[in-house]
């Protein structure tokens, strides 16, 4: 197979004779026959574009990339043969036989029932826990069904675990009261034979959990401080792609009352009713004698500035806070600011003349230790906001919408920050059947979009040039440093193909903050209209780091199509298709601006 350089598309494109290459499935060991325990196989291959291909006697589409696929070919137990045939219009043919063994499914692990055992891998807790007195600790283990299994927390009495299902024992054991912090120690477990015959082995087994438990009495002086990189507050600890869900991003110096630990995260008490989690590496113990942060203030003000209206809140201590845009049923925005460790003592809310964005700021005691500021707007939607903490105050600047050109494209004179996703030798993104990395597809679509935006009169800052690979926070920093009006991140999607190459397809547009919702909706509508791609959805609350950190402007992430789907991938490799994506994104941005 030879390659030539396509000047118009920037990708290396193969020139095919009638080669017939099987891409998947492949054996994990050279010269071995691939095998599966499923009752079907998905076949992926590549040949000359324009060839007629049959896989297992069924005609399949050969895409412009030369890639073809057939999903879910039924397999019989034992060895199967799938014939793959390709034929050109000139009569040239090629064949391959795919041999694949359908193995018996794995034999389920059968745990012994005729002797006493404990499965050490199932022991929970399996990480360090620090809990408050009276807080429950989940203890679990797999052991011989029908026996007596007990556990005890450090320094406490034995308690029975319930057999929730055969051989699976668990209980929520309550930490005992204590006046002082206790040292971490393992949980002790023991299994006692109650129904097994006497001649089947030991009558009792004892183990301890790999995780340790300590008790921390509530202590308002157990203070930690955010380090140089600040601290991300999470609502809970979940195995979620991209992390999260996020409550707030707080700057260096923020003080936290720490009340617990789970593995590598510390629990912080923001107010009596609200707690959150922070990575332990982000916090260090506060200097001895640091006072627990508590704030109250008698006045706040809203003042116009060159950048927008500034809400200034006096803060005598570095308390945690969160800032977010919320929308009512009609889509009207309100900026909400929650101050933790705060008491409502405000009798003076000053609104200066000539405010461009803010109609009214109000303040309430939302709960004990939690003050809520609501900022109502003059117009239905907020363009963006920026938070700065000074030594004595919290300053939140609410950005007005830019003035749009009265004729021609509303993009004229605006500044757009553009981020092609991924980059560099180790951050390829998804890779489809052709081997072209997502980073290149993103770069080329972003280049086409840059040209579209320039033609509409916009100024463009590209935050990842060439094959550069700045980390995600640096990308966000570059967007903010550009002082752009709009942020667009360009990606291509991918999905697991084990259940089929054609199972997932289509375009989607993502946003994190409410300020990006209508922009994302407008872009998604235009992309679907221009391309005919399947609708994979308008996706909100997306935690991609640059989208999360950039609040100063509306931002969206465009997932063009799925490189894991051979049909979508072939279209993404076509310069004309990428140009249609770029045109659609530009039109979507213009629709958003005209409707603002």
C-alpha cells in the first residue's frame, strides 16, 4: 500500500490496489486463531474504495476511506469460517478467510460451600477512612454461605454482618463516640462455621481489612488551606468520566474545616448542612492558631466598570464559596453566589447608576452558615462572569454582551477562541479504522472553522497551534488571556465497538455553564441540518476542564461525529465534509448572536 499527501485535506491518503486487509478481529498472539466467548463477531476491514465486498455472504458498504465492516455475525460453538470477498469493476478479485474460535464462556467462579473460607479480595473497607463519631462504616466480605460472619471497628465490640445474598455479608457499623482523634487501624473480621460438618476444616477464620478506619470528632479548628493550585470541590466521590460533579473551583488560601477522609480525598464541612470533597493533595494543614473562618458583612455593592458590573462582597476571612448561573423555566438567567461559613447581617445593598448588566442583587440566609446572593439581570441572559478574591473582598464581574455589527455577519469585530482537541505525540485522541488520529481531524476542522470565522469578520485565537499539547488548564488560561467573546472546542467522538462498529453515530454539542446552552443548541441544530448526521444530543453540565474553567464567555464543545464508526470516520476524512461542519458551526454562532 502506497501513500500520497493530500494537500487539500492535510492527511496521508492510501492509494490502493485490490489489497484486502482484515483489521479486526485479530489474534492476540502471532499465527494464532482469534477467539471470543461471545455468540457473534464484528468484522472490520479495508480494501480499495469502490470495490464490492461481501462478508460472510452479505454485501457491505465500502466507504470512501476503503473501510468496511459488518456487525454481529452469528457464531457457532467451535471454529467458524467467515469468507471475505472483494471485487473491482475490472474483474480483479481478492479473498480472505477469517477463522475464529467461539470458546465456551468463562466458567463462573464457584465459591466453596463445603468448607469455611473468606475471599480476601472482597474485603471492605479497602482504603483509609476517617469518620465522625456515630457515622456508619460500610463493612463487607464474601465468605462461605450460611455461616456466622462478624466484624468490629477498632476498639469496639464484635457485631454480626447480615448475609445480603448467598455468601455476601455486609453491615453498616457505627463509629463510637470519642473525645479525641483515634489512629487508623484495620477492621477485624471473623467467620465461624455454624452449619458445616466438623470434619471439613477449621471452625473459625480471622482476617483484617486492607483499609483502615479512624474516628475524628467534629472539631472546628481542624483547618486545612488550599495550596498554590487552589482546590476543586466535588459534591461526592464518583467514578465519573472527566471527574465531578463539581461544586466550585476555589483559589489558593481558601480555608476548610476537614471532618473526614475517604482514600485520597478529604471531606470538608462548608456549613452545618453542606459538605464536599477535596483531593487531599490540594490541601495542607493550616498554620497553628489559624482562626476558623466566619464572615458577616453589613453591605454589598454593585458598581459599573469598563469590563462590566462588579459585585463586591466584603470578606474578612478566606471562606469557601460557589458561583453559578441558574435558569428558570423560561431560560432567564440569575447569577447565584453561595458563601459558606457566613451569617446574613446585610442592611445595605448599593446599586450605582449606569449598571449595564445587573438589575438587582438580593441576599438571604439560605441555611445555617450559608448566605445566598442572587443577582438578577437587566436582560434575559448573562454573557459571562469572572471571580476574583482580593485580601478583603470577593469581586464578581458580570460581563455585558458585546455590541454586534448592525449589518453583515454578527461575528464581525468579535473575538473567538478556538481549541482543536488533543495534540502532541501522546495525546492522539480517538483513532479509527484508518489510523488517522482524532487530533489531526480536530486540527483540520478547526482550521476550516478559523477560515470561516475570519471570512465573517471575526478575530480568532487558536489556543493549540500545530501539534502543540498544552495541558487542559493551560488551554483554559490561554482562552481567558485572549479576552475572547466566544470559546469553541473542536473534537470528534468515539465509542466502545465491542457490540458493533455502527452502534453509535452522529454529532453532538456540549456545554458546561448555562451561558453556553443556547449557543450549543444553535450550533447543534445547524450541524445536523448541514450534514444529515444522526443527532447524538445537546449535552449540558459537561466537565471538560477548559469548558468548566472558562466562565467569562459562552463556550461549547463540538463533537463532530464518531471516528469509531466507519461511516462517520470516512466523512470526517473528507475535506468537503469538514468544511460543511465548519460552515455549520459558524452559522450556529451567528444564529445565537442574532437571537441574543
